[in-house]
């Protein structure tokens, strides 16, 4: 499955548009991560715990759009967009969306 933030894939043409696909991941942050992240914010450091959770949430959301695109017979998703939200101050939500498409084989 090809995922692209662009509306096209170089060297291939879009044969069919299959529709919009989305993927979501909501990750809870535990109390200790919150506490230590708060301390890092005060002293100006980076929060490795939150960065790790963010990367994990992105991966889950992107895997979901791949799965949903495959379910409708697509072999690529174009126009992929990632959005981030904080839910109730303790949860991180990452959503991925894009257009599932069938693309031609790579031109040689």
C-alpha cells in the first residue's frame, strides 16, 4: 500500500477513486508520564514519553487507513493528512485521513 501526502503518485496514474478513508488512535497518558512531562516542560526539556506515545498513535492511525483502503480494493491512499487533538487533558487523539485510490503499475 502506498501512502502519500500528495494528490498524485509520481510515475503512476490514478485509475479509480475509492472514497475517503480514516483512521483514529486515542492514547491515554498515565499519571507518572504526565508528572515527569510537566517537570520537563518547566525546565525546558523534551518529553520522550509523550513523543513515544505520539509516534505510536501516528503508526496506529496510518495502519488503520491502510487496512480500510485495502478493504475497498485500493492499492494507495493519496492526500494523507494527520491531525492531533488533546481530549480531556489526559488523552491524545491522532486522526489520519486520505483518499483511497487504485493506481496503475509503475511506468518503466
